[in-house]
C-alpha cells in the first residue's frame, strides 16, 4: 500500500490490537477472569511498550527496521508453531 516502515509497524500493531480486542469481545462469555488487577497491569505494560516502539521506530533506519521486524515476526511464528505443534 506504499507505507514506509515507520508507518507500517504502528499500523500493523494497531490492527493486531484491534483483532485481539475483537476476539476478546466475541468470546467474553467464556472468559473467566478473577484477577482484573493483573490483567490491567499486563495491559498497561503492553500499551507502554507499544508507544515506546512507535517512538523508537522514528529514529531507526527504514531498512534496519524492516529487517528487525521481519526477524521478530519469524521468531514469534516459530514460537507459536513450537507451542502448538511440538510441545
């Protein structure tokens, strides 16, 4: 779509966040959370990390950011695959 990496990374993070929220909202009747304090701490650090990543991305070379993001996606994909299929 012609986005630079500095625009693509936060855009993809926003899409992932919206997707996760919609999944939570659609499955809320099966969600049994008794410890909302821990959930709120987790969400707070997640939001903080997202905003820090958006800020730091402005100062990183686009090619380096593209490679780093690609490696990150591979690592997450391999981790999820291992968790679901091997372990």
